[in-house]
C-alpha cells in the first residue's frame, strides 16, 4: 500500500504539489486566525459559590449559609474537595472537581445542588453567586479614571458609560469596575419624629418591604381573549418613596416624606482603589476565551479613544496592566528564535548536502509547521509560548526523514539513476526506517498527552504541537520530498574519485578510507570488537552524569522561574480596623513601593475580611489580608535591577513598618499551583484544629530555615458587641428578638438601607436605643 501511494504521488506531480500548496495556504490562514496569548488557556475544575448576607456574623454564616450548601454538595459526583470560608457578611465555598470531569456537567450539578439548598438559606440572604474559575479571569487591560477634585458620582457615571461601550466588543466578556461604590436609595429617619408620630421601626420597615416587591398577579381569561395582569410595585425612583403611606389616623395620612429624608447615594465604603498613588475608578477588561489578546486590546483602546474628547478637563484617563505588549513581545522573541534556528539548520544542511538538495530538505520546516498549525487551530488551541516551544523543539527533528530520503536519492543519481527513479526508489526503500524513526520519537511524547490534572492540561500543548509537527514532517519526507526531488533534484559529481568512494562504501572496506568517514568506520570496528567494554563505558558515563547532577546540580523545580513582568504584594495586619484605618496602613506601604526604581505602575486595592467580598483575592487568602498591590515592572532592558531584586528591595523597605507584614510574590508562570508548600489540617471539630495549627506555625517560624511569606487561614481574634436579649423580660414589654434586631440594624448597616442619620449611629447609640411596643416606647436596655 505504501509503495502504491508513493508511486501515485510521484506520477501525479501536479496533484501532489497542489495538495502541498493547500497545506501551506490552510496553515497560513490558520496562523492568522489562531488567537495569540502569552500563556496557554486551561479550564480549571474549580467553582466558587458566594452567598452575601449583610451583617451576619462568621458563626452564623457557617451555621446558616455554609452548612446547608455543604450538605447538598456532598451528594454531587466527581467532587474532589469542598472548602468553605465563613466571614462577616458573606459565605464562600470553593468546589474542586476531578480535572478530567466534564466541566459543563459539573457546573450543572453545582447549580442544582445550590437550588436544592436555597430553601434552607435565610430569606434575607442574597441570591447565591456561582462563578467558574479559569485562567482567563485576569484583565488584559485596565482603564483608569482619576480626578481628585471631581465628585465621585461624575467619575462613576463616566466609568459606567465607558464600561457599557467596552462590553459591546464581541471579544470582551466583562468590563469589571473597581474602586467604585454600589448605588442605592437611602432613607434617613429621625428617631424623634418617629416617636412623635408613634410609629414603630417594624411598621416603617414593613411599609417599605411590602411596597417594594414583585407581585405575580397572573392573567384573566375572558373567553374572548387572555390578558396578563400586572401590579406595578417595584420602587425604581426616589419619587416612588415619597408618597408611601406609613400610618393613617382618620382622614390624615402620614407618608414617608413626612418622617424621613430619601436620597440617592452610595453604600458605605469598604475598600479603596488607587493607581500610582491617586484615587481612581478603574474598568478591568476581561476577554472571552480564545480571543486574541493583541487584537482585543487594540479594539478596547479604540473604544476608549472615542470617549476621551468628551471627558472633563479635570479627569485624567490612562491605561495600566496592558497585556498586549508582553504577549506580542514574547511571541516576537520566540518567533525570532525559531527563525534563527531555521537559518542555522539550513546553513548546516546546505553545507553538507549542497544547495539544491539542501533547499528540498529545508522546505520541510515551513511545510511541517504550517501543517501543525491547521490541527492546532482545529483543536481550539491558542498561539502561545508552549506551542512555539513545541515547534522549536521539533525543529531539529523534523528534517531527519527528508535528509535520509534526499541523501539516498543523491547517491542513486550519482550511480546513474535519473531524478524520478532515484527519489521514488529512495522513498520506497526508506519508508519503514523513516516511519519507525518518527514513530519512536512520537512514542516518547505520547504519554505526555495523557498527563492528568491541571498541570497536564497546561503541558499538553507541548506534546500535541510536537506530535503534529513530526506528523507533518513524515508526510513531507515520504510524499512531498520525492515529488519536489523529481522536479528539481540533480545528481552530484560523477568523477572517478566519487565512484571509488561509493564502491568502497558499498562493497569494500570502509576502514581504509581517509578523512572523517574512515575514522568513524575504524571506531565502529573497535567498538564492535570490544562490545562489553563499550556498553560498560556507556553505562558508566550515564551513571556519572546522574551522580554529577545530583551532587553539584541546583536541584529540580516543577516550572522554571523566568524574569517577572508583574508581581503582587499582599499587605497583612491584625486588629479591628476600620476601612479608613486600613486605607492609611496600605497607603504607607504604597508610598514605600513608589520609591523603588524599575516599577512602571502600581494598582492598589484595600479590603475587609481578607478580601472575601470581591476584593480581588481568593477566599483562601489569609483573614488578616487588608490590601493588595499589583505591580507592573518596566521591560527588562529598560531597568537596571532584575525583577526578583526589585521584590527583595520592596521587602527591605517595608520590613520596618510597625504592625504591617508585606508579602511579595512574582506572577506565576505555568500552571497555577500557589505557594510551594501547603499544609492542610482537617477535623470533625474545628475547636481542636486551632491549637495544632498554632504549634505547627510556631515550629515553621522558629525552627525551619529558608521559609518566608508563611500565612494561615485561622479565624482572627477580634472585638465584637454581643447584645443578649432576656426573652422573658422582653415579653413583659410585649417585645421580642425581631424588634430588637430591626432597631439595632437601623443603627448599623440599615434595613433595605433605611437607617438613622450618622449622628444617631454608633456604639453609644445602642445604650439609648428605644423600640415601639404595644406598651409604648421602651429602651432596649431594660432587657438587653
């Protein structure tokens, strides 16, 4: 069958050349269509479930939010691990599936489990948010709006307008705002006015709740038609609140506008965002999977450019965290390495085989590369550094088959064969040797294609690329090379010396030849005569090489460290810190970082509760995390210090800050693995974990050398105000826990953002708080 195929290819040269032209054309089109990225995109089998409940304590969050979800998630098949974090105001659960599990099925199963758990969650909790974790969830560019003298609402409206326009780009998945506060309608009530009208807190709250709900009124079938009935009841504007009736007495009606002030405002600030030390509202552009990062950034810049002329003069707009130059520079550098290697290979081949045969052999390189790009595109892969490294790795191996076929054909042409007969015979005679050579090489890479886990998904790009490149080289060596040789091949010199050399190689004694060939033949004879000694020397050299590396080598790492372009600082501090106190502490670190040379820009984000409420960090982050600083370094040739030297300098400058611990970490390259050493403790009772963890932490800090940036996820000690209700005493006043809870919420975060003015809120206000009962106004201090 293989002989017939070779004859058909050589005899139908035009068809074969047309097929090769189609491979080249399709490969070129695929190269233009393949998205360009710096790192490979992989689907990680992690899902996050977030349930927000304003004001809930960590203990209640665990009992009321986490446990119902955990019970339902335990029944889902394919889950490797469920990790939960209960914090103030929020509960987060991380679900890890087996890496080989179908992620679409996994997402459906997680959604169904959450739906089953919803009836067990408090009715006051917000809708659970399910997010799928992936390596693309990182902004490809950040648009920053700065204006110190500009009202917050102006910046917020501008950011919203630009974000909405950016999200119209098909390649953009999301424009994520950062540094803003959520808008809401706030009702400020005067406790004294409530007392004068004898209106209870519960009565006021119920009025707002009952008039702000979606009522499914149904439909009416009249026999002559069917019509839906709608009861408009959702509050959409501030004006909708003014005329809400709170209390009636005869013909008089007390409305909400009589006892409260309604205004459009923002939620209380829990985090601050700055860029290069300036307060900002930023838009993080998140691209869709398999979108070209370079083209997408260009489109984002074009959209933003249309808005710049309309910005107020006091507003400054600029970009940070632009991933396009880094991706483009990496692609260009690797492409340059491939071209350099190609030129060197061609020089060696032409020098050894001559110009004509060298060009025929060298054509295998672009044809094999373009052949592989067709399948890389069909597989949905991106054009990243792993794909290019696979091409670079296969570059030296892909011309072996073409060299063998061309060299044998040259010899036959020297003997008198014409080019067609010589190349046809060469392809037939060398079919199985060439096929076996490529197959053995592919066999070495084949197991890597089935490497399990997240690391396997990341590394799979390399063996797949090598597999496709070598498959293309086999096709070229046995089909395209003989065809091109038939058209352009030409035998070498047929002088008497060449004839004698060939005869000596074929039928005589090659050890009598001069030069490298004769020396090599004599070495082979000597090695064969003392075969056991030769094998012993080979094994000794192999063993010595392993021993030498194990003794003097630098050890092993899973993924090599390269010069970082980006880094992240985690700022940690303990204590019951307010949002403003956290902002001041992180600002101290920020000022030290800005003075370090080699830094192009920094983006700062402060957070509460370890970033568990959308602060941009993982819920597995330490609970004493108060801020995150993202650092972008200048290009390596534009700075005098290395990236790791800059990080070390940052550690030195921030080491003296009292009460603050700064952890500096370069952005990970390769599959995400987190910190090199991770210790996990589990037990049926959480009370017995803390003492053990404390002993381990003390041992690591004092006894183990070479460790730094050690962190744990223990619950932090802190101060909380606990109001204990004497239920029996409260019953004497016709009061209960619900009345107390609503009254206290009016002093803290508010209920549906109905609360007292700032002067009537705080710790001292709790001592003077009164609630309205059937027996009149009663201070809660009577039974709390």
